[in-house]
């Protein structure tokens, strides 16, 4: 069905766009909160570097395309339902200003639709556990610990330097670290849309093997960049101001820790959540100052949203599949 694969590609690019503006907060929240960059400048910078990062292929696209469900048993309808489920989840959480994970929304939608179609045997559970579940738990904790230790080291350095000089130095360093976050976000997040489009093309018979076409890479990179350039100011307020008060030194430490973990995970083929990484890192630098400096209610609510994302988006994906199947029978 040529019409169905066209719909899959178009909606996957819509998801890629919503991923960009939904997750723009992850890239620019700290650099805006510390006033190292103006909001418009930060978002344009993030959009450009997201696009550049997205053009470099990591293992994440392959994980989405063939590492989570049995590709021979996956239909176009499963792929379509997964994308719609992820879009619905993204728009819902964006509307309420909840920084949930676009990555896990797409994965949840895919697993939910696949389970509804073929049952537990169609899911590659080793891939889900090793590439999704364990990184989902470990990555934000790693970001928290790295940023905590890094921030403690910076506090030791700051105790030996003048305050005004420190602020100027870290303001410039934070711009550089924000660039790395934007680049790593594109390298990890845009790969998911590439993977789901490739899976749809394979399921429709347009690809003989799971290899990502050049036009898929370029289109996803461009759309991700455009989405990021649009911005997500609702979530920026949550990430940049609601966890802890951020100074340039703290923003630099949080961004270095987050980008380091995201880049590592990208090359290991792990589709982790940049939302989790930034939030965990911001909480880490706040805790390095004082446990009282962190508004623990905000990361607590985020944690609940993250836990609910996989089953929530999975349920939406399964419901979409059931509705589409019912319509097809009419």
C-alpha cells in the first residue's frame, strides 16, 4: 500500500518535528536560565547543531529499526500506530509543560502496537532490556553523579578565583557546552525517526534490508533542526527554572555531564532520553551546592512522567492499532 507508507513517512517527520520543539528545552534551558545566551539566539544555535548532529549515523537508528521488534513480523500498521502514539503523547505532555521523553514515547508506541498485533514473541526482549530499560535507569543517575562530582571540582576552583572573573569565564564556557548538548541531541534523538521510517520502508517492501537511505537521513536531520528552532518555551520554564537556581558554572557542569553521557549512549546504540539527562544533571549540580537548593518536587513529578511514558505511549499505540484495524474491516 503506497498510501500507507507515505503516511508513515509524513507522520514520522511530524514526530521528528514535535521531538525537536518538545526537546528544545533540553538543549537550551540551562543556557537561557543563566542568561549566557538570549532565548532566540540559543534556539537558533540549537536548531543548527541539532541538524548537524542528526546527519551523523550512530547505532540508535539501527536499534529502533531492527533491535526491538522482529522486523519480519512487523507490519506497516504497527509502525504507523507507533508513530501516532508517540505524537499524541508528545503533544499531550508538551501542552501540560511536562518534560517527558520523546524517545521512550516512540519506543512505547512501537512495543504497544507490536504486542497487540503479534503478542510477546514479536518483541526482542533482550534488546528492550539492554538498550532501553537499563539505560533509562542508569543514564540519568550517571548524569547526576557526573555533574555532582564535576560541580564539586568547580566549587574548589571557584574558591581560589575572583567571583566576577569566574562568572565571565563560565558564561563563555557554557555556550560551548550548550553547543555540545545540541549536537549530541541531534545525534541521538533524530536517529529514532530515521529508524522508524526505515522499519516502515522495510515492512512495505520498499527496502530489501534494514539500511537507512540517504534521503531519510537528510530529511530527518532538517526537520529535527526546524523543530528545535521553533522552541518549546513551556518546558524551558520547567527545566531551566523549576529544579534549582542555575549560574553559568552550574550550567556548564550540567551540560558537560549530559552531553558526555548522550554521546556515549549514541555510539552504543542506546536511544536514551535527553530530557532525563539534562534534568538529572541539573539536579546533580543543584545537589552539589546543597540538598536544599533543589526543589525535589519537580524532579519527582518528572520521574513519574518518565515511568508512565513507556506504558502510556504503548497503550496509545495499541489503541490506535485496534482502531485502525477495526476501520480496515468495515
